C-alpha cells in the first residue's frame, strides 16, 4: 500500500482554468479562495478508511491538528481506532503507525501531512 500523498503545487485557483483541475481540486480551490485561506495555513490530511486502497484527502486549518479535530472530519458512524504514520528511528523502516486515542493529543506529521489509517472496531 502506498502511503504517500502528492505534494501541493502551491498554485492558487485564479492561476488555473477549470479544464486543468478535477472537481475536487476545483471545490478545494474555490473554498480556500472564498475563505481567504492560503495553502500555507492548512494541513493536508490523508485518510485510509478500513483498508480502502485510496486515501481520502481533506484539509484542516493550521499546522497543529488534534485527534478531536480529525474525528470531526469523519462522517461515518461507529467505533474506530486511529493509527498515524510517523518517523521512528527505532525500526529499520524508519516509519511506524502510532495509535492515538486521546482527543486532545496533537497528531504527528509525515512529510508535512497527517496520514492516518482508520480501522473499525468490531
């Protein structure tokens, strides 16, 4: 499973025409433009939900994101476990998925983004 999320181009909505953007890119750019939010003031969140191979991409304002803020993005109902990708020199891979359970804990960043695996508790 590929856990990387492509970096943002930093291009603003006004610099591109609609024909060069996907619908989600257009929506994100319009929302940022309407809210006067720049790429620098948001954190990209990639979420792999229940073993789905393609992550959901979302953004949250600011660079310090808590588990509670992250949970507000998830519209699915149920009980879940949250594992966040982070650098870890203790293992040969240099990477681990750390489970975070406290809503006030700040989420780790991986290459400037929050990358999460969400698993349903059965």
